[in-house]
């Protein structure tokens, strides 16, 4: 055996050991590891075929040409597949991925061409030729050499392009893989008898094994990764706890600010003073929204935000969103239009508060970033199954728009785009990230398209459960005709399109003079409805006609007084539900009177337990609104003593966090006291802790309900009505 084959044998042995070690001894092999083993097998096969075709076939079976061709082809094939495979492996490892990406596949095309050239060389003679005189290099053999250089260089570049993410050892390996075989090829080209390529491959693989697949190194790297992950998780937890604590600490003084401002607003004060108070109310509401947003975001971030599904009505939720948006665009030259696709189910089950939050957020942005034009809310739906739908809300505006390069940054937390132009517009950069997080919880998403300078469209899609599908018999509408008197073109068109969607015929009454009421006689339908802009009509000194149903159209902020001479009205912005209710049902009057109902309470005794004196004062003053007897206690121990002395209350409001006995412990003691009263007295938690799971904790502790600080008058009233004995509350309209 010639000395030059000793290298080959040694190389085969080394590579075999590596194949066995990595293939059999190492467990849990991922795709990258399998690729590495494949590379070793190819290298081993290349060394074997090199030796075999050179030593056995060429020398012992020189005359059997086809066998020699085959041997050489196998050798060339495996040898030139190595660089290609090496490139794939090193790219996977440096990019830290476990699959062959689409972009990688296109780089493999030259390798495939090489293989075709090798296996067709007996026809073309391009790579090499074998005849009775032996082996000869072909005229295009250089292609294979260039191919090898190409893949080794590509592997090196791939490593260098990721140098920030990977360690130095990867660069060392790729340089070795490039330099050692290049050196070997150069020598072998010059001295055909020095068979060094196989040895160079084995050396490179051995170095690769020692540096990249070294178990100790891998162990250390894994350890480092685990450490880094734990540190990141810990930091995230600390951030979430900090945000939750901060929100708690801010909520407590906010309770005093909001509560006192509400009380002041209910007092008989000068208009100017009222103006100041309202400013405090609006500012504190805004501050509260920001705190809630931060808190929610910290929950999404920590994967703790949970959906609280309830039964709700889509129309009522939308009405609220529309009112908030209408208030935000007030004073701007913006038309706000709402289009709802026919047949959308109204009775739903889902987390309506969070959908409300997303819509308020996105419509709020539209209002913030639009100065004039139109904001459109489109509500669309798709049926997914018998009781599941996908709701699609599309919010389009004619505002400043977003640059294409900024769109990808929109949903990143704390990021505001186009800050130079938007510097006068406030914001936290959290809204969209939070909204997307919530939409994803509902198996949905938020997408955006925008044209810079022209406007944007945000599309929110979410899954919801349907409780009941609404069915309307639209055939009855052909007995109706509507007459619209509305001077504002945008409003008129919007209303007209809603009427067409309902399937109602309508006539536009251009000028008030046209309303000489003889116009009504011209139409055959028996039911005529007159829709008129209340203010514009009053300005003309006209009154709606007697004898036909008339519906006043009023601005969103118009205060309806008893002296106003209309029974039915639609408050802008219009939506199909409002229009439908005003035209065909008496539901509207119920809704509108809701806020003027009043609860009168008789002989009601309430206990408030809170260690914070300001909060006690706020709650007691808030309760004064209903003329109840409120007693305050500054600790859990104090209320227990009072109860033991025989004092009884209709409701106990209990703070959560208190020194010594906290709200939960105090409740447990009260519930354990002897007597039916103690088991049943309603205990409502007062808490500044608006984070997940507290409600459940209160329930488990025996509390009946909870109120979040800052406590709002309406919510307080709601709880009083719900928990007081019926005979002690009277609701008057
Ligand atoms: P912010 O509280 O700052 O409004 P968001 O996450 O809601 O935070 O929005 C992020 C950024 O996206 C905003 O600062 C703004 O630059 C841009 N943006 C959002 N909505 C619109 C819109 N309708 N038109 C133009 N830009 C928008």
C-alpha cells in the first residue's frame, strides 16, 4: 500500500468514530445535529470511495471501464456534496434555526447542477474521462473546484453575517473548513499522487467536532442560555410586579381625587367652578386610562391577561364606543360613520370589555391623528360554525397616515412612529401593542394598511360566541317610507345608506320650505316617518307635522330636556341599531331615561372599612348622595368589635390591603361568627389591586363582590341597588 493511502485509511477511521459517536451515543438529535451526522457520513463515504476507486478499481480492474467510471462518479459525487452540506449545516447552526429555509434552497441549485454534471460525465466527458489508458481530467473540472470554493465561502459569509449572535468558535471552524481543504486541493492538483483531500476533510471534521460539537462546550452554552432565560424571566416578573404595585399605589390617591371631584360636581357650585371640576374629572379619567393600559399591558406581556366572557349585546357595546369616539372628535371637522353588515348577531358571549377597549383605542387613535374628513367604523361578520362568528371591525380614517417603513413598528410596545410630526400628540405607544395582544387572545389579529398623508385602515378580527341570531322580517318595511330633513350632507348620506340597508324607502327633503307637509300625501305607503334635524328645524321656526311619526335627529352632545318637544330621537353618530330602535321599537326611550333614574334609599346602614382616612372620607361622602347612614372603621379589628357589640349593617365595604387584619382575613372572621346575619351580610371588597385573580380570591374568602378604586358613583349605585334588601331601595324615573 502506498504511503498516500495511509491518510485515507486514517481519515476513514476517524470519521467512522465520529459517525458512531454522534449517531449512536448522542441522544435527542435535532435537525441540525442530523445534518452534521449526514456531513460526517458523506465525508466518510468520500474517503472510502476515493481510496476504493483509486486503489482497488484503477489498479486491479483497470480494464473494466464502466466499473471504474462508477467508482469515480461515486467519489466525485460524495466529495462535492460535502461543501454543500457543510454550508447548510453551518448556516443552520449560525442562524440558530432547525429547518432548511426557502432562501437556503435556492443556494443549493449549483450543488444539484454539479451532481448532474458528475453523473453525466461518461456521456459528455466534461468532468473526467476513463478509458483503456486510465483516468483523465475533463475540460470543465474547474467547475467542481469553483463549486467547492463557492460553498465554503458561502458558509463563511453566513457565519460572518451572524457574528453578533454567535460565538467566535463558529468563525474559527468556518475559516478552517475553507483553508485546510483549499490547501489540500492545491497540493493534490500539483502532485496528483498526493491524495490529501480526504485527509483534509477528516481533519476539518475532527476540528469541527472538537469546537462545535464538544459536549462540554455545548453544556456550558446551554447553561449560559438557561441562565440568560431565567434572568430574563426574572426581569419580566419584576417588571410586571413593579407595574402592578405602581398601579396600586397610584390608584389609592386617585380614588381620593376622582371621588372628591365627583362629589364636588354634584354640589351647587358656580359654573366657572364646575368647569374646573370637570377638567379635574376628565384629567383624572385620562390618567386612570393610562394606568389601566399599563397594567393590562404588563399582564399581556407576562401572559397573564385572561378573558372574562360574559353575555352582552353588540349594539349596546357599540353605542358606548361610538359615544366615546364622538366626544373625542367633537369640535373637529370630522364625520363619523358607522356601517354594520346586515344580519350581524347581536346577542353574544365574550369579553365585551376588552373588545370595547380595543375599539376605543383604535377609534381614539383615528380621532387623534385625523383633523378633518371622515372616520368610518365598518362592522362585518363571518359565520364560523353554528354558534361561532368572526367579527371584523374596520376603522378607516382620513388622517395623517403612516409611512410604509413604520407599519412594522406600530405594534411594538412603547413605540410611537413619526415622532417628529406627532410630537404635539400625546400617547404611550402601548395602545396598539395591547390591542393586538387582546385580539390574539380572542383567536384574532389586527392588521393595518395606510397611505402616508391620506389615511389609515385598521382591521380587527376576533372570534365570538353567538347566543342568538336575530331575524327580521324585512317584508313589512315596504309599508313604510321615511322623509329625511338634514342639511349636513355627510350625515344625510350616512342616514340614507342605513335606511337603504334596512330596506326602507326614503325621500330627501331638500329645504325646509318643501316641508309643506303636502309632500307626505304624494306617497302611497301607509306608515310615514319624518326624520328631521332638530336644531336646524327649530331654527327655521318649523314644527314636525302632526299625525305621522317624527324622529328628531340630535347632535351627540345635545342635552335633552323635558321642554324639548319630541318623543323619539336618534342621537348622532347613527348606526343601524339606533335607527332601527327609534323607528320601530320603544326600546330607545328606556335607554335614554336610564341615566335619569334615581335610587331612593331608606333607613340604610353601611359600614366602610379602610385604613386610609382619605378613602374613608371619600366613600362616606359618596354615600351621602343616597342619604344612607355610613359608619367608618379604620381597621378590620374595629368592625369586628362593632359587630360583636350587636351593630348590624346592610352592606360592608371592605378594603383589601390593611395592616394587621386585611380585608380577606376580616371577612373570614365575620363569616365564621355565630349567627345567620354574619353568613349573609353582603361584604364588598374595595380594592386598588386591579390584577388578575383578585375577584376569585375575594369570592373564595366569602366576599360577595368587589369594587375597584377609584370608585365611581354609578358603580357604587349599581352595587347598592344589587345588594340592598328590596324594601330599602326605590327606583324613580
Ligand atoms: P399611542 O398611545 O402613542 O397612540 P398606539 O400604540 O396606540 O400608541 O399607537 C402607536 C403609534 O401608531 C402612534 O404613536 C402613531 O404614531 C401611530 N398611529 C396609530 N394609529 C394611527 C392612525 N390612525 N393614524 C396615524 N398614525 C397612527
